């Protein structure tokens, strides 16, 4: 029987989500079309409550939310895998 570590999975997903958030911020600078850049920022504002733009406070809020979502998703996946491994 395999055991999936909740701590390892949650840390891994938190790190992954944090890195993806930073990549998304960098990607928004690389988009040349203003309409696509506005769409990208609107999607970030919609998916991360509290994120309002590229100011420092908003970036920290977005990063913290991304890491929190990663922690929650990692816990949920590892818990589900542990439950299904028992069956």
C-alpha cells in the first residue's frame, strides 16, 4: 500500500502555483497587443480576488493566493489518492 505525503504534495503544488503566477506576470509584459494584455490582466483579476494590477501590494496578494490555492489543491489530491489507495 502506498502512502502519499500531504505535506510534500501541498508544498509541491504551492511551489508550482507560485511559479506559474510569476510566469503569468512576466508573460503579461511580453504580450505586444494591448487588447490581449488587457484580457490577460482581466483574467488574473477575475481568478485572484484582491489582485488589481501590477503594483507591489497586488502582486504580493496574488502570490499569496496562488500559493494558498496550491496548498489546498495539494492537500485535496494527496488525501484523495490516500483514500483511493486504501480500496
